[in-house]
C-alpha cells in the first residue's frame, strides 16, 4: 500500500533552535497534514495543506506542500520545551479515502 | 462540546477474553475511524465508517469487528484477545465531503493483553 517516509525518526535539540522534518512518498497526494501527539494524548492537527506549493504557518510552525505533490516539510522556529512530542505527517487523495500516516518524528527539547 | 470521547482509558485482558472499545463524537461528523498505535509503527487503520450504515476494512482488520451504532458512535470489538493486540487504540472522526484529512482524534484506550 501507500507509504509515507518520515525523517528523521527522532531529534534532540536545544531550546531556541529551529527544527526541520520532512515526509516523502512515491505516490501523489492532494492533501498533506501535520499532527502533533503529546504523551498520553491523541494526535492534534497542526496544519493542513491543500495545494501544491502552498506554504502555511501556524505561529512558530511552517509547513509546505511540495510542488511534486509527493512531499511535505514542517519547520518549527525557536523551539521551546512544550514542543516536545511526536510529529506525524499524513496525506490523502480525493474522495473519502482514509489518511496515510508517516511513522512519526519524536522531538525532544533540552532546556 | 467534548469532541471525540473513548472508553475505557485503560484495559487489561487475558488472552481469549473479549471486549468492546467505545467511541463517540459530538461534532456531527459523518466519518469515523479506528487506529492502533504501536511503538515505531505510527498509526495503522483498523476499520473505518465513511458514513452511517457503512464500514470498511483498513490496513490491519484481522481480529477485530466494528459497529457503527448511529451517527455519533462507532465501536471496536475484540472477540478473542491476543497478546499481539496489546496497543493503544485511537478513534477519530471527520466530516464527509470536506477535503480529506482534518480528522479529530480521541484520547486513546491503552489495552494490554496478557
């Protein structure tokens, strides 16, 4: 089936540093999304991207929908301790096909 | 407005026992989903219901059954639990017909099968 390759698997960064993670696929998707999961909680939607080339921000978070429609990246600027969690990319096509998820990037922020 | 709720939060079963995980949403969403999350495996779709009255298999349906009881509720049943079903289970929902994605997740049920 369709798979999303998310990297890196984990990151340890100092507070204040910028973070970048990405997600690639061999298949084309029409929608890319980024979720964050904190310990003991369900994933929460951060950013949704609907158009190839689109760049969208949500506070310190910025995500882009790749022009080829096969990738997306998420940047976090000036990281803070509450950014800790697992970040998942997800993608879907038209219709009501279910989301495909990446395996997540586990982010740790060292104060 | 509670969003997506799941019960129970935690459960321990012995091999061979059965149980039903409950999920309800109060956002008037049409579509509902059940996922399992295992370390290093991300979220894997078990079953989904695109709209009331329909259910479809996802990536890992074996050993599970589902019931879309009404528009609000979607339950997941383990008829004969196995240790391989030890996992965290998440329910999610979204509007049918909107752009894909924008699923809203519940807090999860942590299941251990011994």
